[in-house]
C-alpha cells in the first residue's frame, strides 16, 4: 500500500476534509484523551501489542530515550481520516516514524501523533517510532526510578493508545546501569551486560491496560520466597535490619493470605503469570496495582516493634487492597475512568474482608466504622462533595476523580448493598461479573445486571441516590412515651442540603437501659419510618443511632447519653460508643449538641474509658487534635494548651498498652505549643529517652527535631544537623536534607523555597513537597505563611495538569488545612469569585479543603472558655 511522504500541515488537513468529518476530527484531536476519541478507537482497534525499549542513563540529567513498535488489528479504517496515537513526551524527540514498514512524515499536534488513513490497512498494522520519554511519570531518583502511569500518563512515557479499554501485551527491554535491578509486568527473560550498562529483556506481559504497564529499576535489595507454591519476588531499599527482620515474614504471609482469600472468594485463580512487588521510599500513593509488579509505599510495609495497631491494620489493608485489584481492576477493568471508583471500592471492600483473616483479633465492624466514616464525611459534609460516579469527558482530568468519596463512601455504600442482597447472593453476583468480563472491561451497569438476579430489590433504583448523587442524609427522631413505655418511635430523613431525598438503608438503633442494650434494626427505606419494634418497650435511658455502624448520614445525638452516670451501660458496645463519638463530632461541626471546647473536654474524658480499644482511642485523639488546631481560637489554644499537654503526658503513664502510650506521645508532640511542652520534647530527643513504655523510631526522632524547628526552639539548627548525622538510611537522610529550608527561622529562606514550587520540576517528589508544606504552613508559622495561599490557589490548575492523582487534593489540604482566620477564608472566597469559570472539579476540591476554614469562622466566634 502506498504512502504519501509529505508533511501534512493542519491548514491542508482542514481543507482536505469534508465539513462533517472535520468537526469529528476537531473533537477527537483535542489535547488529552477525550471520551469521543476513546470510543472511536475502541470501535476500530483490537489485539494491540507494544514492543518497548528504553535506554536509561545513570545520570538524571540525561534524557530517557526509547524505541517502540506497536502492532494492532484494524477492523475498519479510521472514519475521521486519522488514527491518533497519544504522546505527551518531548515532541522534538519523535523520529523515524514508520507505518507498515514505510516511513511517514510525522504530524504531531495536540499531544497526538496523527497517522493518516492512507498509511493504514485493514487487518494487521504496525507503527514504529523513536521517542524521548517525558520525565513526569518516571520518578527519577539518583539511583532508582519507577514509572507510575495511572490514569493517563503512559502517554507521557511512550506513544500509545492510552485508555483503559484498549488492553495490550507489552514486551519490554530496558538498558540500565550495571548493578541495578529491574522489575516489570513480565518476568525477566534475560540480562546481558554491555560495558557499564545491562540489557534486561522481559517476557511479554499479560494483557493489561496501559495504566497498569510499569517498571522499576535501580539499586534495590531483593528477597524471593515461595508462598503456597508461588514464587514472589520483593525489591526494596529499606536498610534498617530490625525493620527488615520484623517485616519481611509479615509481608509475605499477608500477601499469601490475601491471594488465597481472593481465589476462594472469587472462584478464580490468581489471573496473572507472576506476582512480584517493590517497596518504594516516599512513594506518592499507598500503592499501585501494576499486574505482576505491584508498587508499595515502603514506610507502610516496614514496621518495627513500636508499630501501633493502626499501622499494622494499615499495612494489612494496603497489601490486601493492591492484591484484590488483581481481580477488581486488573482482570476486569472499568471501560472508562468515570468508573474508576468501581475498582477502588472493591479493592477496599475486599481488603476489609481479607484483614479479618490477616488480623483475626480485630473487631471488623469497629475497624470499618473508624476506617471509613470520618474520611467519607470529611468530603461529603462539604459544599465541594460529588457523587461516587462522576462525569469525565477527557482522561486528562481523571486525577480529579480520586478521593475519600470513592475510597470510603463507596465501600460504605457497597456494605449496605451486600446487607440488602445478602452475602451469598452478593458474592455470587460478583463471581458472575468477574467470570463474564475476565480479561475485558465493564461498567457499573454491567455489574448491576449481574447482581440483580440475586435480589428482589431494584438495584438500579436503589443505587441512584448513593452512586449518582452527592451528599448524605440528615436524620431526626421523635420518641413518644405513654405509661413509662414507648408508644411510638419515628425516624425521619432528608438531604443535609434540605432536599427531600431518601437514602434507602438499613441501620441499628440501640435502646440503652441501665442493665442492657436492645438493638433494633431499622429498614429506613422512606423519608419517615415508624419503628414498630420499639413500640411497647420500656422507656430507655437514652438511644444511640447507627449503633452497629452500618448506616450513613448525620445522626442525632440523644443528650441523655452525655451524662457520665449513664455511660457505663455501653461498656460492652465498642462500636456503639465509637459511632456516638463520630455523631458528636459531626454535630459539633454544625454547631449542634456541643461546642468545640466542650467536645474537646468530653473526648479527653472519654480517653480513659477507651484505653482497651486502641482504634477508638486513636479516633478520640484525632478529634482532639483537629478541634485544637481548627476550631479553637488562638487565645483558647494558649489558654488550654498547657493543661492539655499536662493531661496527655500524665496519661502516658496511666495507660498500659505501648501503642496507646505512643498515640498519646504523638498527640502531645502535635499539640506542643507551650515552651514547657517543647522543653519536654527536647529532652526526649536529646537523651533519646522516650517516656517509659514508649518506643520511638528514627522517624519519630526526626519528627521531634522538625517539630522543635517549626517552633523556633532555641538552638534548633544544631538539633537538625545532629539529627541528620543520626540518620542511617540514605533515602531518609536525603529527605531531611531537602526539608531544611522549610524549617528555617528566616522567613526569606522559607519564602524563596516556597516560590520554587511554581515549577512542576520542583514539585516532582510529591511526598517531600507535602512534608515541606506541612512545615511552611504549620500553625506556628501561619502569620508569615498566609501570604502563600493566593499563590497556592493560582498554581492549582498547573498542579493538576502535571501532578499525580492525589496531589491536587493533598496540596490543597496541606495549604488551606492549617488556617482558621477570616482573612484566610476570604482569600479562598475571593479566588472563587475572581474565577467564575474555573474547572468545576478543582473548584470542588477547593471547597472540600476549605470546609474546616469556613466552619472555623462560625465556631470560633461563639467560643466560651474551657473550665479545667
Ligand atoms: Zn486502589
């Protein structure tokens, strides 16, 4: 077939096409990957295979170059006149484009390589091209690098069809410095040393989406083990021998248990050829589920003997989450990223189930409640909340879909659904779904159609308000009595926004008596429900809503439950108590039931009662920290601070469990606003003598040194330099070294450090940037740093364009989170006023992050001092 060897300029192109086709082409060819482009390509293309070769020089200054051949089958020639190959790397690095063996003058525009229809043929085609990879998704460090391509960054690394429903086989080879190790989706085929480089050739991968393609290379240690007859290879850079000794067994054991659970639950054997993983220092996510080559945040996997229960749960959840993705996400993938929540909800949901195997002693309901509810509410209570399923017109905006609504609200919704369908039917529906779409793609409607046969309930109807609409219900109740008995208990719900919406759900209400607790299950499938089971029961001391932690919404608090004389009745009910603390906090934020000062006092009092429930203990300390920093005035803080510090410090002695001691020590550190508290921290740091029973790690000592620095503790530069000398691990030393300017007592040094974040290059190591922001915006520095806020908002759009998926949100949280003044709130309002046409998804993120700030204005205004 003949090729037209000529440069196709856009002017020529526009006039050579008919008007109708031109519109289509204009729509398809916009930057990013539009939904239209994705749809048109998935109708034309199949059987895609990439052969990829990357040359990775040892120095980060030299660019990574590559060569690829992509082969595919065309059922029909592109109706728009061009086949677009996505590429957002260095345009000038593109060369030697050939299509089906014929050289083609390349046309590169709007982040696509435009391949003319004339160069293509029906059936088998091949495109070959040389390119220079963009650095954005390569995460290059001095002696290691790793790719992270979700959601649409494969196209920054190499030319590809970057959409989740065009799965492909990847055959990779890497030229890397000798002495480095490498890991990829396929197993290692061969390794040949050539001078000071080595050519690593990998076996073809399984068929996977582009966002799941990955490799990591560098100076790593390696351990391989056989678990249940499966060999697993683990690469890491941790050097602390005690962490290694205490963690490697657990990591392999949990991986084995997670795989066994998933195989049993789904009825499908592990669907990929190999199972390897790599731990990455300061990884920007918790983990990423690249098939056969999972990446994990190193800090979460390697724990030492001082680890809290929360950290052990965190590790088990993370390993289980990514492993569950092998089925939910990797084997069956969403058609388009608007359904990215589907893979996340099942990864989290399965992780919760798996953790009841890996950590059998835990209270599953309590873990679920504390693990998901506060996080889901943190977004769903704000003006910036969004539905679980969101609209997505272009993949370049997919990053803005991520957040607690999909990670936390969606599992809560799914648990309701499982309860309504029943666990057996729910599991059977999921199995049908995985079997039907294995190796392919599916959307929410596909899943509903698989669950529907197992229930009489109309799943589609039921899920509308949960999945396609935002927000949460607000419940109220009326308890009527006659002759010392309940004559009627009526519960109402409406949208927190005042709408007359109904979130059909099942939850429990506890009727609490001095000698017992009666749990009533309420099927709240209407706006008003009379609880028939309550009628005729004796008058309770008080009622607790959502007492088993299944329901979702803003629940009322019975004031009688707050009397300390009434509380012992809930002693055997840890979930009901935790639900009550969460309800109280949510009500406080709305100015109901308790003021922030009162709730802080109440939570402090509740700590001793919860000393046997580490998770609840942590929940209370989180609430205390949050109230202290967000919802107390500066005066109240300095008034309460010393007494609070003293209380926390004394409590370290009076609790027994080392983990609770540690949580108290952390809370003490977090709120060490007084010089006396800082003196105490300094002594701990200097002498390396933690309070009896508290185990502090190297990271904890680094944390102490940086805390002292942000408070301008006398002699802090010496503290920091001594701490640098104490750190053994190179990655952790580099991190502290990087953070030094953010800790400076010179505002000018901090200002110029902050201003560097205007460039995407300086923001590359996101975990470090966030740590720096925490120092720069620390409340101790707030006066001098408030001026960063308008700039931080100005940069947001660029941050979204260049950063990884969680970064825009974490950037906003780290920037706006620490402030509580009316001036800071006005900065946000002004920005929103000045940008009426701002990207709605980013606008929502701003409203989410500014929620505490807006509430603080009101809550602090009505403050009354605390009586010790
Ligand atoms: Zn995930």
